[in-house]
C-alpha cells in the first residue's frame, strides 16, 4: 500500500478513512483531525487556558503532546486514585511526561483527600467504576473552577464516546443523552468541558504514541474487570471492522439529530441543579455524589 498523500510506502492503514499513510503524513492527518474536531464544535481557541485531565494512558498523553505542539495554553491535571500497584506507576508516567514536555502539572491524591478508591471499593457497595468516575469528574471540575481555567479537557476518543452513546441508548437514559457530546458549555457551577479527540479512534492515538515515542501506562485498572463498557467497545469494534466508518457516522448523526431532541426535553423536564449543602458542588439532590461518599467513609467535606 502507498501513502494516500505522498505515495511513499504506507506504514499504517485506516480503513475507516479509506486511506493509508506513511509516518509523517499520518502525524499530519492526526493533527488535521484534531484541528477539525476543535474547529467544527468550537471547543476552544488560543485565548483559552486549558486544564487537561491526564491519566497516563495513550489518549491523554497524545492529546497533551499535540495541544502543546499547537501552542495552546495547557496545564495537566492528574488524579492519583491510590490503588496499590497501579496508581503510583500511572502517576510516575504522567510526571515524567509533563516534565519532558514542559507542561505544568497539578496532582490530586485521593489518599490525601480522604477518599482513596480502594477504601471506597471496600466500604461502598456500588459499581466501583461508576463511583470512581464520579469522584474524578468532581475534582476535574473543582480544580478548573478554583484555579480559573476557561476550559476543562479530557482525552476521551471516538471509541469511548461511541461506547458511552451505545450504553446510554440501550438504557434510553435521556439525562445522559442530552449532554453527551464533545462540548458542554460552562453553566450552573460547571466548567466548560471538551473532548478534542472525538473524531480520533483509540487505534489512531496508539499509532500516534508509537510514531512519536510516547511511553504510556498500559496496564488496565485492576478494578475494571468485567465492566460493561469494555464489552460494548468490543461489539462496536466488530461492527467497525465489518463496516469501516460506522462509528464516526453513528456519533456525528447523533450530534446532529439526536442530541438536540434530548437536550430540549431535558431542559423542560430535567431536575434543577442546586449547590450541594456541604461543598457547594452542583447537584440535583441535597448532597452531591462525592459528599455522600465522604459521609459513608466518615470523612469531612472538602474545603
């Protein structure tokens, strides 16, 4: 196969784009896909200050490197979950990466916050992935708000977004479907949240890391075994293999036709958000999810 741009030997095939690329042309393709996603959804511009959640995995590191190269004002945020044998390795990868690429980094250690994930898993009888996600989102938003960042960015890729859309559609979860997309505007105590990799697949971010020499944390979370999210990704990967391009088409069609309808319904019928009675975080209940976790662990609310 020859590169679709320069006709040199291709080093990667992308059936979903009916294309193959050599290394330099793939990196150019990656940047153009990222730029297109940012521009098409009006996610942010160079006047914004970005707080980027960096887990240590391939997606967030690839995004951090590329946004830095594109001269955006980027600061990293890493939430250390306190999981023995896993979290310290991920944190070390993030710290080394940010130092090497001159990216300022903020670290929130859940052990120091009094809610390490192992203790949460032991004491709270709910799916741990759901609780962990809630805790991370809490600190993402809190740090963005407290430190005056105009944009909160995450490394969710196309595969992540389509799997989430699939799961929410299976449940017809109108609340989640109403706000799923690459952009959530700042409102009601929430920072503007963006997902710049929404057009880019997991395979493409892995290829980007390979070509640019990014060393990322590869081990799966020890608590994620059996998660439905992983099964949904496999089903959708099989569909994509049979019909290349279906993931992006499905997601873009939802953004154009589905999300506006769910958003209008939620605006009319959805619950009103009010400040949490303990910490002030926006919630539809008296206490936000994280303060309920703190209460279950016997911890004081965050300052």
